[in-house]
C-alpha cells in the first residue's frame, strides 16, 4: 500500500549557498592573485589545482607546500603527508581542498581538460544573528584562470523537527531572511569600502534617472564620501567581538553603520556583495593594459543536502510517494503551492535522489536501519557532502562560462572578448558532451543548464556575436578602404612627379627653351598629374562598367 504524502520535518541539513561571478577578464594570473589574497588578509592558505599551496606561517611569512597524495583515482581513500611546520588551521584548509580535488578528478577525465587551472581558499567566516538564532557561515573561494569565480557560503545546521514552511523560509530562502546583526571580518569590510567609495553616492544625486551635475553636487558627494570614510575608520578601529568557530577564535565586526539600526538589509546577500567586491579588487589579470577588474555577471543558487528528516525512507519509491510533494515545494522555494510537479530524478542509483532547477540543487539522502541518528557520526558523510558540492561547482562553472559568453556576445568589451565569447558559444554543446567521464553527470549538466535557461540563449547569442563580428569587419574594411585611397593619392602624387621629371620636363625644355626652370617644372607636373588622373578615372570607370 502506498503511504500517504506527509510534510517534511527537517533534522539535519548542510547547505552551500553558491554565488558564481563571471569577471570581465578572461585571463587571470593565479599566482599574483594568491599573493594579494595572503597579503590583504583575506586568506591564510591558498591551494592551486596542481596541488601546490602557499600559506602564511606563524610569523606571517609566505611559505610553499607541495602536496603529493598517495592513492589511486577509483579507490575510496587516499593519504597525504603534510610538513611538520604547517599551522593547524592550514592543515584543515588543505585537507578540505584535497578532498574536493580528489572528487573533481573523478568527474572530469584528465584528457579533456575543459576546466582551466584554479585556486581555492578559505575566507573569514560570517555570523548571522537575531533574537533566537546565531548562524555561523563559512565562505570558500574558487577562482578559475579564465575569470569564473565561485564564492560558497557553507552552513551546517541541526534542527528539532523543523517544519517544512520554516525550513523553506529559514534555510532554502536564507538570502531573503533578515537578521538583527551581521558580523563580518574587518578586512572584508575595508576592502569592500575601498572598492565602492570612489564611485559612491553618484547614483543617489539624480532626478528621473538623470544625474544632477554642478559644483554644489560635487561638493555634496565629496562631503558624503568623507563622512562615510570617517564612519568606516571609527567603527573598524574599535574592538570587535570574539567568536569561537570550529577550533579557532575570530574577531568579527558588525557591518559598518548598522550598529544602531533596527530595519536594514541584514541578509546573506549583503555578505555576497561585500565578499564579491573585496575579492574582485584583489584579482590580477594577465593583461598589458592596467584596466580594473570588475564583475560582468553573477548568479546564485543554494546546493542543499537534506541529510536527516523525520520518518526518512529507505528507498526512492517510498521517498517520492511520501515526500514527493514536499520536495517539489522545496524546489519551488515556496511552501504555499499545492501539489507542484516534481522534476525528474538526476541520480539513477538507489543511494540518494538529486533534483535541480533554475533556483536550487537538492540532494535528498535515504536512510538505512544501520545508519546513525546523527549523520556526521557516519565516516562517509563528509565525502558525500563534498561530492555533492563538487558536482554543484561543476555545474556552476559550465553554466556561468556559457552565460558570460552570451552576455559578452551581446555587448562585447573588446574584440578579444568578442572572439573568446564566440569560441565559447560555438563549442558549448561539445564541452557539455565531454564535460565528464560519467554519463550520469553529463546528462545532469545538460538538464540543469536547460532548466536554468542558459542553453536556450546560445543560438541567439551566436547570432549577436556574428553581427558584432560582421560590424567590426565592415568597419575595418571601411578603414582599410580609406587608407587605400590615401595611399593611392600619395603614390599617384609620387608617380606624377616621376613622370613629370623623366618625360614631360625634358620635352618642354626642348620645345620651350625660353621658359624658366620653375615654369617648366610647374607645367610639367600639371600635365603629368592630369595624365595620371585621367588614367585613374578611365580605370575606375571601366571597373564599374565591368562589375555591372
């Protein structure tokens, strides 16, 4: 007998709120960027995809660590020996990076290499507080060499049968939830302010979308910026609050200017904006020009692992019959929809289900009788959580790569950006097809990119790219034609002068010997110029008649 549907009562959940940014640079110097991240205090350890790492030792000096894991690709475990001088927090960060790297190598075949080199770093944590809740969130950075950046805010929570409505409101839609206080590291806030203050308050001084310009406006904007900087310096000069997060003590500050506010935009989306701005300011591009790096496009969606909930089924058949409507409402991010359709399951095996759409990736675990009540007591839980995140990052990278190419094709920043965008769009289907050595992951990637609407943009974006390429070709041809006309005039002038000196002038000397030299030269040049011009006109007329 099929069990009746029931609402979710959540007990354990792990979420990565992934924000993917497409930078307006397509060639990032990862080494110099890692150096700036360490110097600015945004990161203490940076791990590269080739398993080299740089970190700050206890004296603040930059050190290099070469990671050499031992183990085969398809074994269930591998081992690595760290240097004895590594700080404890660096060991934890590198272990996290190595686990993800091990899982990523299982996703993509080593021969394909569609994913460029990248760096990964742990960022200072965030604490979200209100009257009855304090949520520590742990951000991670993944920056690819082609300018695709992913900032992941990890949240792990345990609940006492949290209701479905509250789960959707407080976890799934965390970006909409307001908190009383948001605690962020001082270095993040300062870098964010340094990036925003030079161009701040200009949009506010406007009327009907038109900027109000003038001397008084400039003085007012300057005064507002000075006041904002003074407030920043005063707030960050004070002692922050110490939070014991994990095995470390972190000094965090409230968001500047929010200390005495009761109604303001205190959400995790504010943290996304601050972290993105701070990190973009530290990115170093491989470019001869010193153009400032900016965020061209960003997208965000959570990847949620639903690990424990009340009456958790053992099989997928039981899961979909009992909890199918609830899972569909979670995917719709709304608890008020009656019987929404549940998308197809992207996991063909019986260990867990995987659903996704434009706004959410949802991994729902099954539970056997032998499974512990606390999911983290299972030694394989961390590997399963990171496997889900590795697949989420795999999708986010390929989706943003194509989405940024579509955006650049519609409004290219330069000829180089246009050509790279067209190449990306032309190879989009082939890259998706070759993105993984597992058919399950390839099929899921294609489905999710279609669900996100990205694949439907490719053809129109290619047409836009062709139009821009044709326009640039037309402009280049016009410019070349103009240059050709000037060159023809110059060579015609030189040819007329040569004809006058070698042919016409000697003839005039013999015929009109009484003329002065300057008269002979002037008349001979005029006669030669007329002859050259007449010849050019006849050739042009003949070519026009011939083409018609």
